[in-house]
């Protein structure tokens, strides 16, 4: 009985031996693979058995290896452009302008932050996908594949934002189409024309071009035509953005050939209200203040001189301040014309009083000479506070009459003879009205102030009408 039981056990063991070899010998990797993902904190239960519910399969441990194997990065030389040796690879571009950070008239440049997106197809990165979903990567994979070498023409400074990581995105589609996006801040040159400043309109452009690949290797184009350029709501302190418009063209270099070039054109119109408050209104007030001297008595020398000098110095300060905030250009700006014309009006008001004072002095000296003041008369008593003699302040009735002499009698006869009717053959000389008017004004110098009260405001008003009709 025992012998038959032992023989039955041996037969059973012999039958189970191939199954044991199949599970343990032919699939050893499967068991090791399962044991690889057992959680580190799992504890054996019930006599050393591991709870299968505590197993966690980490699918990201080999994701990088799987991605590079899926995209076959190691199988290709990505130093070469896609389709090398064939036709030019088309690269579509679209731009979203985030902000225009600054516009500098002194440096003639502008700073702009934008999202630059590239679209092209690289069959070397195509991968099979049942769901037809794209894969998205960051800057770490960008360094291993080919990307277009687009740069900004006439750029002074530019950088890719790197907080907290580099702002670079790469999206690969199963058919090999690629979207490459970067966030860039660039400072570029803008050739500005200040001949109409501050009533000017500036046309600036940001230019994109491939650095190494000419038109035979790479063709840049706007991805969606005019809709390829999008902007957020941008508000500037001194400018109003009239238009954003994309365009394209070709650039030629003598040593390397023709290159495709894309343009981001934007038109800026300057706000005038700031300069009206800071420049034009103070200048107008200084010119009007200089006219106050025409209503001050011509004998008040300290008042009129100090007023004239104050307005001249204030105008000089305004001109210096405006020039310091502008580039040193070789042509005349619109604001220079207005400031210097206003300075001329202020300067002429000072010259006007100098003429009034001079003619008044000459007129009064002539009256004193005709009066022949005796030596005993104290001339300082008749001096006004401006240093000139005034006939209305001198009592001429106490002076003795001048005795007639033979010379004076001859002079009187000569004047009478000239006043008589002209004889036949003599030529009459007609005095010019201009000279008569000038001599009349010189003998009545107070009339210069009367004329200036009307001429100066009318001339300045006419200048403003011409100026604003030309530049506004």
C-alpha cells in the first residue's frame, strides 16, 4: 500500500516538472520586472507575502527613454535641416505682442516683449500614434533637434525669459509637424524723424530673418497672413498705436545671397497734451508776460528791465530743458521753431524798451539844449529816477530870455529867406513820409509803447495760426 502511494507521488511530481520549468525558466524577466515596481515602503504580510495592492507602477521612470526612442533622435543627424539637398523648407511664423515696454527718443530704439512661434515639418520626428495626440516638451529636448535660426535684424539687446524655467515650448505631432514657441524681450533700432516733434508720427518695425539659411534653404512666411500678428491691449504713456501690420520682403547680402525677411510694422502717434502742459503753455505765458512791460511807465527802468530779463532767462531755461531730453539731431524740429520764435518775441520786447528809453533820452536832451540851462542850475534836481531829463519837471519860466546877437539875426533872416516862395529854376524836395513818421515817433517816444501793445499780440497770434495749421 505504501509502495503504491509513493509511486503515485512520483508520477505527479514528474507531471508537474515541465510546468515549473516553464514558469520559472522561460519568463525570468517578467518576475524581475514586477519586482522592480514594488513600492519601497511595502511590508510583507501573512508570512512574508507582499500585498499586490501596494504595488505602484511609475510610468515616468522610463518616459524620457521612450520619448527619444519614439522620436528616433539618436538615429538622425539634427545638425542638418529637414530635407537637406532638396527644396527650401517652409517655416511659418506668427507673433503675439505682449507689451511695448519703452520707446526712447534719445537712443532711437524701442523694447518689445512677444511670443514668437515657428511652424515647420520634420519627417524625422514623426511617430506612430493611435490617438493622434501631440507630445509637448520643454527646452531640454529643443537642444537635441533642429530648429530655425531666426534672429532680429537691427537688434541691440534680446533675451529669452528664463523664470522659473526657460520659456520655450516644443510640440511634436505624429505626422512630423512641429510648433516651437519662445517668449522673448527684444530692444531694436527705430529710425525716427523728429522734424515734426512733438506733433510727429513714428513708423517703427521689428524685422525677422534666418541667420544661416538663405532663400534656397529656408523660406520664412507669415503663417496666417495678416492674422499672424496679434496684440494684447497695449497702452503707452506718450504714444497712441495707430496700426500693427505684418509684411514680408527679401534682403540681399553681397557675400551670402538673398534671405527672406518678415516685418512687424507699427505706427505710433505722439500724444500732444503732455507737451502742451510742459512746453507750449509755459512758453505762451512767458511771451504774454513780456507784454506787460508795454503798460508800465517808460521812466520805471528797474521794473521794465527786470521783467524783460526774467522772461528772457525763463525762455532760455525752457529751451535748454527740451533740448536735453532730445537727441542731438542736425535738423530743426517743430518745437525748436516754436520756442525760438517765442524767444524772439520776448527778446524784441526788451529791445523795444531799450529803443523807448533811448529816444526819450535824446528828446529830452534836445529840449534842455534849446532851453540853455545856466551853469548855476543844479541839473540833478531835474533828473528822473531813470537818469533822463524831463522838461515837465523843469520850470523854464525863471530862465532869462536869450539876447539876440548879430549871428542869431543872420540865422533868422536865412530861415525867413528859405521859407519864402522858391524862385524860378529851383527844385522842390519832398520829404519822405517814412522819414517824417520816424522823426515823429522819435520825438514822441511814448507812442512806441502804444503801437507795441497792438503789434506784438497780433504778430504772435498770426504766428500761432501759421504754426498750428502747418504741424497739427
